[in-house]
C-alpha cells in the first residue's frame, strides 16, 4: 500500500541529477543516501496505546478517536512537517489522502509505519531544498539586490502547496536571497555571505541526517494531542525529564521555557525574576532564530531555524555570568521586520527574585503631586505568595499610602490555592472560582476566613500576558466590585492541565519513555462566565500592542470554547456605575494623548496595525536601507526628546548614545504612571465605600 505514496527515496529525478551534477561554491556536506531509514521502535506501539488511553478516557472533552479526528491528525501532522509550505509538493499531499481515515486506527493500535513513511518523504524534500539552496550560492557576483519589485513571501500559512519543482525553486530563490540580503545589510561582503549561508544550509543537512525515530513518534503523537485540544501534548523522554526537573528555573542560564513550534524555537514562558524576564526584551511567543556567544557583537551567530529543541537548549545554556546573544523575531513585530538582537547575561534564578515586591509611587507634578500610592508587583502565584503580600500590605500601610495597585502584568499564573487566598485578603468571605471537571462534576472554591485584611482603594493592572491564576484573581475582584481592573484584555487561559508519566512499574523497555500533559478541568468566574478564550476584559482600557486574534488563547489552534455555568451565590461589595467607568476612561484617554511616552506607543501600534497583514518583505536593498534609516531616525528623535525633557544635551546619532547617557534615561513605564493617576481619580470619586 505504501508504494502508492511513492515514498521510496531516490535521486534519479531530474532535480536530483541537477543537484549532484552541479559545481557547488559550497559543496553539500552530506549526501541524500545518508538520511536515516526510520522505523518505529519496539516500545512505540505500547506508548501510543497509553497516550490514546489518557487522551480519550481522562481528558476534559472525553475526546473520541474516530475518522473525523483522524482527518484532523493528518492535517496537523502535515502542518508540523511543513508549516510554511516550502518543502512538500501538492503531489506529496495528495498521496497521503488514502490515510485520512486510518490515523485513528494507527495510533490506537500503535502500528505507525505509514506515518513514518510520510515523514521519510518530508526528510527527502527538506534535503533537496537545502541542497538547492547551496546551489544558488555558486555565483561569483552578488545577487542583484536592486531588482525592482522582488519580494520574499515569508508568510505562507494560508498559501497553496507548491504544484511543481519550479514553483518550489522560485520560493527558495526568494528565501536564499532574503538570507543573503539580511547579511549584506549587516555589513558582510559577498564572500562572507556565501560562507555564512553555506555553513547554515550544510548544518541543516547535517541535522536531517541526525533525525531519529523518537522525532517521528513525537510529531505523530503531538499531531494527535493538538487535535484533542490546544494545551494537550506528548513529551518525549528528553522533554519529560526536563519537565520533571523543572529546568526552567535555570534554563538554561536565561530563565525561559522553550518549545519547538514547527521549524522555530519559541518562548513558551519566562521565569519571573530570571535573566530573560529582567531584560524586559523577551516575551512569550517570541521566536529565537539565531544564537551567538559572548558580548562581542562581531562574533558569529548560529542559525537555529529547524534545529532540534535539545540542541538549541545546549547552545543557549552556559555558566553563570557569561553572555548569550539571541536574534529574535518578536511576537508583536511588524511583518517582514528584521530580527532583533538581544544580549542576556546568564544567571541562576533566585527565589527572592521571583517574590512579590512593593514600592511607593509619588507623582512629581500635576494635581496629585506629593501624594503616595502603593504598588505591589506579583510576577507569579508561587507558594506562600499570600503571606508575602500580607507583609507588603503592612509595609505599605506603614508608609501611609492612600491606596494599592496590584500589578499582574506578565503574570502567567501558578498555584490556584494562592489565587483564592490572595483574593480573600480583599473580601470577607465568599466564592472565588468555579471549576468544572471531566465527567461533569462541578465545585466552587471559596474564601472562608470571614476577614478582610485590606479595606482600602484597590486597582489591578493586567495585560495580554496575564493568564490563568491571574485571571481568576482579577475576575473575582471585578465580579465583587472590589477593584477596578485596568490595562488590556487578559490571555484567556481558563483550563487546568495534568502531567502524567507513561512508564509502568513492570516495564522492561531498553529506553525510557515519555509523558503526557492533558486538560482535566475548566475555570469559571463566580458570575458564571468562563475565563477560557475571552479572559478578563478590563474596566478601563489602555492602548494595546498585542492583537487578541494573534496572541492569546483565542489565537491557539483548537482551543476550548467559551461557555458558562450558573452564577455562584455571592454579594457584591462595591459598585462602579457604567457612567463613572466611562468618565474615568475619558480621563485616561485624554491624558494618554498628552503623554509623550504614550504617543510613542500609539505611533508604534499604528505602524504595527498598518503592516501586520503584509505577508512579504522587499528584497530591494535600497528599500530595506531606507526603512532601516527611518527606524533609526525615529529612535534617535525619541532619545533626544527624552534627553531634552531631562534637561540633558541631545546626541547627533545613535552611536553617540553611550551606556552612560542611557543610564541617565529613566526606565519609563507610562502604563504604571497613568494607573497611579487613575487610582487617585478613583479615590477622589469616593467610590470605594464598602457595603
């Protein structure tokens, strides 16, 4: 049956003859026959059956492995093999159609040979493409970077699969020229461009020859997992070990949790207080595309697109105190923009760095000059958080603040019990969150101590990165009318995952086996609505850089839907009328328009919105340089405007903006500054009287 797929690897095609008869400037480091002959390992059948059992019996959705899901698994499997549609041909896709109703049977039985055959074809196509890329470097003169109208179409998620080798060749001509143009803009001469890309593409060929059976199995299982639900996954033995050791606490020197997403290494989350978090330059969903070592800006970057996650981790980790440099495509970066270079000094994450912190903010001018507002920043819902916050509230009270701001920006969640007890500091007693579990069982988690620890004015700051436990806390205080929620719509993750190892006591497999993570429950607000998908909508909105449809739960493939339960029995403790919220929103909007720092934000948002639908980038050098000069001019103008506001002398160019001058520029947080002013607006309105 496999012969119908034409999956036998050969080099007898016209393309193959072209590749091997060509004289390369950079010869291929490997040959097509070096690709591994991949077969399922002896334990994979058993593991596949165990994965099926967890996902169909214990998942919140009670998923059914049937023909409908089989079609979804095949589609996601092909997407994982070639998300950008830059490797496989339409004919390859057509040849898989006969398996669209067989993946359920393969996974349920553990007989996965057809899936391995499809993977083999993808390996062959990848090898052909990188070999073709090398052939394009066999020219003595640089590419023509002034060819009018030439573009690289980098966003091909919704494109058709290429119908011919000629169409693939054109896509890869654009890809190689794009890579070469970026290096040219970075100052490399043509020989350096050829050498750098030669190493890059040969490294890609080398990685293809190192593919192993577990790589295939993991891809199949995760195509299955993602067809069940967005936060369900299979972890290979290596990834399972990393999960168990909680290596994100030192990951590996930068404090970030990474995941493989198609050909990219993507930041899943940042460890609060870790080096990456402290840098302020990285965020979830950013893509790392290259890694360099040391603080020498001229040292070479290693391109990691297409690398195995384990290899990327090895490259990023290192001794405390050393520097790793990353080239990153930001999640909110304009389409086609060049990667940003970020330097991070490796370190270990200390518990005290992750803890909540408090400070007093005092406006220096305006109507509220000299008045004191307490700010408690909570990076995550860790064990003993509530106890720490009690101490911080006492500290703020001793400093005679008029109110409190709880800053949950960037807080990805954590311990559910801490979200409940933290909420209890601000109410006497009552329900905090409703939880629905698989099988239909529902329960209400409540604060029962009958005490309110803090009675004063309260504002909670959130952003699109506030998720899970953060959303439970913010939603509960909003439903009670106990706090005003400000910022942007939260992430919308209202599900609970469980992690289970797949090994059994009497297993005698020669190699370790992995684990699974699957969704077992769903969170609901006490007003009945789920935090899933919709998150928490703030009472007062600030300008938002992130796009709800492009980042957050609503952007996840196959996320669970929003729904609702009955309202839990509770009594509101405060009321904010729609008229008063509208009045405060207008005050915020007016001040935003007068704040120079917010004007920068608004300009950047406008530029992002104008370019976000663009799926191509120019391959014309003069156009790209003009864009770069425009960006640099904007950065210089902003720097000089900040210097002027501080009474400092302007600089003539970005190179003159030394570290010493940069240190004189305070870290500006217009969102927090505006929240302090809004908090005083609310206090003046005297709308925080408790019932």
